C-alpha cells in the first residue's frame, strides 16, 4: 500500500520538480505518506476542517495561509508573505493529496495532478488498510 502511494507521489514530484513537500491522508486525517518537507501530523485534520468549514485564514506548520480557491475537489491557499502555497486535491473525497509549492508556480496544473493522484490512490488502496 505505502509503496503504491509513494510511487504516485514520486511521479507527481518528477512532473513538477518545484513541489517542496507532499502528504497523502484520508478523509479522517490519517496520514498514509508524507515527505520530509511536509510532515503534517495533526495539521492534516486541521486542513480538512478548514476546507469543510470554509475558513479563510489558518496556520499550518507555523505558516499563515489565506484561502484562494475552494470547491468540492480542490483547495488552494497562499501565504500572504508570498513565500509558499499549499495545494490539496481529492478525487472521491476518500484520499487527499496536499503539496507545498512556491507562489510563482502554475497552481492549476499541480492541482489537477493532485486530484488525479488522489483518484489513482483511491482506485488501488483502501483507507481501511492503514
């Protein structure tokens, strides 16, 4: 299970080398995989809460973010200081893929890639296998 998820994230990172960190977690906030630069821990649940409750400002990993885009399958937040942004996507609302990227990156393409990755993980991995 972890190898499949890890391989999926490595593919995203090879397609978009500017991704600074990635994390895969379930709809319950359980982390299945995270890179060294994105150790979310309990912040995964917080990210889900922000998404579901339509919060506009929040802090993850001691970095303040402001929500720029939110819909059923995607979430983008930017750091007001201009340093980084967080992009999160889901396919069916079961698995979530979140990444840290620099502010000047093409967020739309990376967002679509996160959604595709979440769909791919959902089709091959059960959340009950954690």
